[in-house]
C-alpha cells in the first residue's frame, strides 16, 4: 500500500510539472472530493492568463487573454479575433471579461471589459464594449461605458460582466488603487457595480439617476476590486466577490443603491500589517454574506446547476489566485456553511464557467482551460 501511494504521488507531481505541454483532452490526475472522485483534463492548452471565457451556441469557446488577445477555440483549433479595440495592458489591467448577450443566437452581440487609455488623464481605466464577430474579425463595435479619469496606477480594474433576468448588463470596476477617494464618492468612477441597458443606455430606475452629480450607471458602491460576478440561478440576484486587502475578501449579494462599506468598514488590514480602519460594521453599510481571512485572492465565480456532480448542485465556485485552487462553497440560506478545495495546486485559478454540457470548466494561469470530470 505504501509503495502504491508513493507511485501515485509521484505520478501527480510529474504530471503537474509537465502540464504546460499537455495536449487537448489529456487526462492529468485523479482528485478526491469529500463527495466523489474526479479527474480533470486540459481542454485548451498553453494559455497564459485566461481572464474570462464563454461558450458559443455551437459549443466552441471565446477566451480572453489578459495580454489583449481574444481567442476562438473550435474543433481543437485556435483562431485569433482581429480588429479589437486598443487595449492598454497596465498592471492588473488588459483584456478582461467576456459575456454573450442573452439573445446572442438572434443578435450576435458580444461584450468585453478591458483597460483603455481613451479619455481624460494618463494611464488607463476600465471600458465596456460590444461587437459582433464576422470572419474572425470584430465588427459593429460600440463603446458602452468608459470609466474616468484614467490613472497610471496598475491596481483594481475589476471587471466582470453579467446579465440579469431582465436583460440588464451589470459590470464591476475596482477602486483603481485609490481607496480614499473613489469607492465612497458617487460622483467618481471606481469601486462600484454598474447597471446599463444592453445598448449602453442608463436605466431610468437606476438608484442614482435623479442625483444631478452622480454617475448615473452606478448600481451599488463601496467596493474594492470585484473580480467575480454571477447571477443566482433561482433568485436572479447578482452575487459578487471582491479582493479585500490583507484579509477580508468578501462575497456580497448586490442590491440597488446599497453601500458595501469599503474602505470605511473591512475585515482586513493593510498588507504592511497596519490597520486602516478599526470597524467592521456600520449603520447604512452592508455586511458580506461571507469573508475570507486570510485572503484567498478570489477570481471567477459560478453556480453549479448541473446534475453531473453528485452533491454539488447549488454550490458556488470561486477561484483562488493566491492559493491555487477552486473553492467549492456550500450555500444554505445565503450563507457559506462549508468549503472544499478542488484541483488544488494546479495553478492560479482565474475564471470558471459551467458549460452548456453541464461540466465545469476552469481557466488556470499558465495551464489553460481545464474540465472537471466526475469518476463514474
């Protein structure tokens, strides 16, 4: 038995070291959950930072690389999409999330978030654009939103995209490293969740529309750097998570006009170990439904609705950049009651989606897109 465990462990180590050269559909290793055993396969190999991805109706994939490339992966081949907007790769910014219009089959609209140097000031800030793809080329491009002013800081661009059941587009923009000014100021971009129509217009019932000086697209504020956003499959509510400082990564359920407290309240401290606030609760500011201390550096977020994974339906998946695993959160009454680490040690988990086939796909930095397969 001891010899078997040694050989099995050795196989895992060897496969992990060689995973960058893994071919499509090559099985890497066997993992054990508290519920069942599963394996994972690299479906799209040799990606650097697969910041976001989505599935087209034919089962092929569109994948964003932070470096600025949009990839169409179809039938085992990679096609690069041409004529994207000018993308400023700056610190944590670059080409970020991607989302299809809910009626993509009939209208063909694709939405991306990216760092853009357009507009006031040096550096860049987060932008949202929609377009269609024809002959591997982006066409009919329209800038939906551009945060301002630009900043030379490289931190906290956000930015995830999600549609709700009513067809509104939500997106996140981080505080851009300016926590003392942006998140609590409704007259400035940054540290906010935004809501717009699919064509970029501002909904008349957005919470700050009647405030003369406010950014009218704001839906909630007091956020740090939300890099996870997903619609709850039953309630339709928008859930997000965000990077805290040192400690205090959060999961939040987003409500119209609510203040989520950053940086007035927090469960974290400065990276240097010093405090920037002494309070974790304050009237008029929302409490997270869950927080991590120590921080896991979350990125990517998805609910499991598939019956493929025994005991996982209804669970929430969150990627960990810092500790390199996919976090499975068991949710009861909007609270995290149990957590489990999946595909631990494979690499920094940047993105996660449930595919149209019901399987979970995970974007892992310097590995690629990985498929989680339960053992039958």
